[in-house]
C-alpha cells in the first residue's frame, strides 16, 4: 500500500517548456488535489477533483491544467513554464473531500524553472 | 478573502516543556480544523483534527478550539527533539472541498 505517489521527484525546466506531473493514489479515495508550496506561504490549492470525472479551479489555477484520468490518477500540466512556477508541488487525496476529512499527501515534486 | 494566520516563528522550546502553537481564522463558517506536521523537505502529515469547541487530546497532543474567538491551538506536552518541525493549521467549511492553510509555525525543541 504505497498511499499517494508522485513523479518526478525533481525537475528543472527552461522558461517556455512544458511538463506533466503525475500523481496516483491506491486508497480508493474519491477526491484529489494539487497544491503548490512556496517559502513563507501556506499550501495553495491549484486544482482539485471532488470525484472521478470532475475538476475545479482552486486559488491559483492560472498557467496550469489538470486531468483526472481515472479514480486513481490526477495529473497536473504546465503548458509553458515560467520562473514564477518554481515551487514544490504536492498531490493529495481524501475520501470525500468534505468536512473533517483527512488529506493524505504525496512526497512532492521540486520544480525549478530557469 | 478567507485567511488563516499563524506566527511563523521559529518558536524555541526546551525539551520536556509544553509547546503552544496558535492559529486564528477569519471565516466564521469554518467547521473543521486540522493540525498537520511537516518535517523539512517532507510532505505534510495529519496530527489531529477538531470540530467541536473545547479540547481534544491524543497522546502528547491537545487541540483546543474556541469558535467564538476564532482560534485553534495545539499543545505538545513533554516536547521531544523529534517534534521539531513546521506545524500547519488548516480550516474547512463542511460545504466546501477546499482547505484554507496557514503558512505554518516552525517549532524547534532544544535538547
């Protein structure tokens, strides 16, 4: 039981390049999330998927797209990377996403955009 | 704009003492409150959650919630060096999928 897995762990991009961050969970959770974490700031929600087949914007969606491929997988795509997207990206999942529902996090992807 | 505020620290506490971490929130509609711990370079992990006014205890950890004053706190008794980490506060409305996160308090336990 791996929980939430993310690939890659590290990535360096040049401005304008594209990439996709992959996330998978094996806990049969319905809801999945993508966050970014920058120094001195809290986790900021980029996009979330309340259930398979649905996605919604979070607090900072500009410059990103997502795909809920199936119940297990939720990917985040940067179409044209910018230095402002240098950050640590976390994927998380939860059973229902409502109320006192625990979110479980993946190990993170450390992205640098030059 | 819904906000969750935490003192960034660092908060330095001697080993064996009680560490007290505080969090205030702006949205009176918040229903659920979470404390996560994040070690340097690692991902957040849940310590405990609380949704009723008063105290909730789990081992060395106690969460305290005061909805009237809009604050939630975390007490760590008998602090250990392994408790050194950043503690993140998050709040949630039952009708909303989005957690609102504080920036975290860095806690250092001195041996």
